[in-house]
C-alpha cells in the first residue's frame, strides 16, 4: 500500500508541475484559461473511466447470471440493455460538460 501511495503522489506531482509553469507564463498577461482546459479533460476522462468500470461490472455480472440460470436470459438481457443505456448517458453528460468548458477557452 505504501508503494501505491508514493506512486500516486509522484503521478500527481508530475501532472501538476507543467500547470505551475503555465500559470507563471500567463500571470503577466492576465489570461488564465488552463482551469477550463483541466476541467474539460477531467470531465470526459472521469466520465469515461466511471462508465468503463460500470459497464464492465454490469456485463460480467449479467454473463455470470445467464450462465447460472439460462432460462432467465430474456429478463436479464432486457435489464442489461437498460442498464448499459443509463451508464452510457453519464459519458454523454461528461462529453457535454467538456464541450461547454472547452467553449470558454
């Protein structure tokens, strides 16, 4: 667990270091749009990550359920498709937020 913590801190450090340089460059011009760019990237990235995890868990559990009880495949498949559509809508919301933030740059 200690190695994971060090890895996370170093990753955070290396990701934030260029932002410090950009902030220093734009401090004299009064322009600061890096926050919008960071927000847009995080919006689509975290939405995609969350949806990928959710879809993987849903697909895996539905497949396991159908393997255990093949007679319930029809009802499970309907719920599976509905769940996938709802999970995918979160990714679309993230994309819309990213486009809105990108328009402010």
